[in-house]
C-alpha cells in the first residue's frame, strides 16, 4: 500500500513508479486529491479500466471518469449538506440552547456512484 499524503505530485510519482515496474496493480483507493493525475497515469500506461479504482466525492472530474468507465465508483459524502447541517446545529444551539442527540441530528447519508447513476 502506497500513501501520498494528499500531494498531487507525490501521487503521480508513486503511481508512475508502480506502473513502470509493470506489477499487477489490482486497485486504487484515493480519498482526496489527485484523481486527474491518477487518470492520466493510468491512460499513459494503457491501464484505464484495468483495475478497480475507488475515489471520494462526486464532482466534475469524478463524474467524467465514471462516465468514461475509468473510475469504478465514488463514495459521495455530500459535503455541502454536512456544512449546512453543522451551521444549523450551531445556530440552533446558540439561539435556542438546543443540544442535539449524538449523531442523530447531523446524520448525512452517503451515496455510492457508478457509471450508471452518476449522470
């Protein structure tokens, strides 16, 4: 397992090194930055669609990669809804002294997107 610590350049170099070795790359799990660089490296080595690739958050890059069937799936945690709920919980506490039950009021469901449901 390789970790790049959210650095696009490191992600690109580590993946490039792995692909040059010609090893059996079975999967990539990327939790943050670097999906563009991962896609470019896989394309350069003819490895797009050759391994399971999982990412986080549905945005223009991951949507495009899903549509091309390059990305296997993305886990979307609805960051906008997380931020809105956090602000609402804070306002409710400041204005009314309301203390929510642990996790219940701020729960946000995550969605798994594939090429079939990302369009």
